[in-house]
């Protein structure tokens, strides 16, 4: 991150600002590695004195400064929005640097999504949805952001918005598959992701990163179709629900996520014969438990715990001794138990199920402290003092 930020702020030296002394200070701060000081000095430059031809560049660096790409501080909603406005202004003034702008845009979007997630966790559903909707409206061509908005709207019960957005995604053929570009930071030995291929390759060529690789996330088409079909049926439009599913099968019949969701959709549509046939065929069509693991993880991230539980259970039916799947199934049970909509009795049942899978995971890796601490917490719910003592002895 330090190397990338140095590139950002060294570029400022090319601007024809009147405040030469301030820029020398910025360069000195960068040379010393004091990036927070560089940002602080930059923020004192009088925007009104910037020459017209450089205002686009100034706005871009202002966005980088506001969002604090050093990571030293967490931006507030107000400063994140200000950074977004500055980025938009830079683009409207004609500034273009795809690699650097992609980096800062990603930082702004990630910061706003983190704020939205905090609002969601504090039960401020409308505040969270407002942020994600703004990000989606700011970048109408970004279907991934539209997908985030649709998922969140569905999650918080804004079904009219969710249906409209899922339908748009479906009609555009969006599957949610994303290629992630990564490379290992030579200094920290940590694998880092990049917003695009160009920036990753530049980092490798300059020697700051090694071992470039890329991975493709699984299709989310099955979830899009399943949620859309349910929403259309829930809205009293069974004809559209059946039409959507029929069209999906015709256009994307080979999509793995759609194959897995067939049975659920037939059940939603009341097509019981097809539902039974799809359930029987599923084991023949999907041979790799990782397919279910990937779908389950995506469901957990979307807080769709019932779906996550279903997928992990299918994965474990194929590979019962998968430590990661067992651990994540435990997470899904606990998180569902923690929901406000879960009754006290159901919570106890879910916690008991979590204990069972965590104990299986513990048998596979008895030294894993995360599992031990989780079991201690769950045992505490049921006052299992003997088991608590035994687990604490393993820490």
C-alpha cells in the first residue's frame, strides 16, 4: 500500500500549483515515509488557486486524501461521500488514469460498504440500504454493485426494489462471476488483491509483488433466479415466476448454481413431480463438494443462513470430514440462532446443532483454538461445566 500511495502523491509534483513550498514539503514527507503528513499538507492547499487545467487532477488527489488511502483512519460516512463527490468531479473535469482511479474507487466503495455493514449490524437497515443504493446509482454500469443492492433489499424486506433489481440483472445475463487478481507482497509475504489486471501486473513488474495469480468466483445465477421467482410468486404473479424459471433453464441450463437451485424453484412453483425428480438428479449432476461450499459461503456472506446450512449439509454428505465445512456450518447455525426473528426454543436447537458440528471439527483438529473457544461459549449457554473445564485445559 505504501508503494502505491507513493505513486499517487509523487504524481502531484507534476501539477502546476503556485504553492511550490507545500509540494516540497509533501515530497519530503513521502521521502521520509510519513504519508499521513503528506496527506495533511495536501489538504491545506487552497483549491481556489489551482490552475484550471489541473483541477481534475486536484479533485482526484483530493478524493484519495479524503478517503485516506494510507488506512491510518477509518472514514466517516460524510468523508466517504465527500471522497466520492471529489472522484466524480475529477471524472467530469476530464481526468483519466484508469489504474489509479480504479484503486481509489475501490477504496471508496469498500469503505462505504463497510459503513453500510455496520449500520446493518446495528439494525439500521434503511441507512445501510441507502448507502448501497447510492453506490449503485453512482455506477449504473456496475452490475456487481446492483447485485449488492438487490441482495440487501431482499434481506431487509424491501421486496419491490429487490424484484426490480434482480429482474434487471437476470435480463442482462449477469451471473456474479468475478475474476480476482492477486499477488504476494514481497515485503509482508501476504497475498493481496488488486482492482484490475493492469494494476496487478504493474506491481509485479516493479518488483513490489511476486507470484501473480487469479481466481474466478462461482456463479450466483441460481440465487438470482431463486429469489426472483420467489418474489414474483409472492407478488401474486405466478405466470411471471414460471416464465422466469423456464427462461433461465433454456438460456443457462449448464450453470452449476442453477442446477443446484432447480429443486428449490420447483418447490416454490408447486411443481412437486419435477421437484422430486430434481432432488434425485442433483446427486448425479454435482460431484464436487466444493460447489456446495462456494455457494454456502456466498449465502453466509449474504446472511441467508437457511441456504448456507442446506448447502453445507449437502457438501458434508459427500465429504463428512471436511474441517472447513464443519466449522462454517457451525457459524451458520449460530448466526441463525442469533437472529432477532429466531425464537428462544429454536435458538437452543440451533446452538445444540452447532455444538455437534463443532465437536466433529474439534475431533479433526483438536489444537484449533477458535473451535475450542467457540465450544466453551456454547457449552456455557447450557451450563455444561465439565465440558467447559475439559476444553479450557486444552488452551
